[in-house]
C-alpha cells in the first residue's frame, strides 16, 4: 500500500518536470529575473506558432495564405493619409482600423491603415511595405509590417465593413517552442535575459 501511494502517475511526472523547468531546472538558478526572462521567451515562442488579430473599423476583403507561394486574396483597411483629403481645410485625414492581438512573436494594440493584394508567389508587400501604416498604442508592433513573418505563415482573414479577424499558424515553430521548454533554442530567437542589475548588485 505504501509503495503504491508513492508512485507518480504519468501525468504527475510531467507536471513535476514542468514545475522544475519554471522554477529554474531548465533555466539558471541565478534568480527570479532569469525565470521571468525564460517565461517571456516561451510566450514569444508560443506566439510564433499561432497568432490571432481582431480589427474594428472600416475595411473590406478576404484572404487565405499557405506561405507566400500559395496565397490569394485582397484586403483593404482604412484609407491611408495620402488618399483622403479633408474637404474643409485640405488637410489629409485617415480613418484607420483599431487592432489588437499578435503579429509575429509580439503584439499589442494599434491603429492600422493598409491595403494588400496577393497572388501565389506575389504580394503588394514585396513592392511597397509602406502600404501598411501603423500607430502603436500598446505592446510591440512593427510600424510597417516588415517583421510580420507573413511569408512563412498559413492563415485566413476576413473583414466585412466594420469588423474583421485573422488567424495564422506556423507549424515548424512548434519544434522551437517544445525545445525551449527544456532549455534549447533552435531558432536562436529567445528574448535575452537582462542581468545588468544583478551584476551591479553583485559588484556592490
């Protein structure tokens, strides 16, 4: 009876392993700053695998993409500054969409005015990345879409008048996420851990 009570079930073994990873078994034992850096890196790796975005504002279009080589669609969201002169004072105006969600391995909330047309092997992003204009409200978002990782993604998106959504997946990033749980970084893209303050404390 005693031996049975001390035997870990398979699920419990995995739970203990994950707890050891988070508490420092798969990161250094230098302190909580390193543990937070490890958690931040794992979160970024997870957003490399799947991204979700929601848009609220004027727009119209639909697209489907299986990497840049199998893509089809057109998407317009908000007029850009150079497209809409105000009738009263002649100053340029825009009515961008409000976005929140993830792009690539980061995300947040932002305003966006963009237009994109895509065919297999070609997108207007190749010709002019400035067709995407963003104003960041919170988080980390690239201003013109250069680092969106759209070329490697599988995804779909749709926007109907005042609301839209996009979902994208990068299956090969699963390996990097799983390897990161046990301390490896095949993609060499982990968020660096800030040890400057710890070094200063040690020197003092």
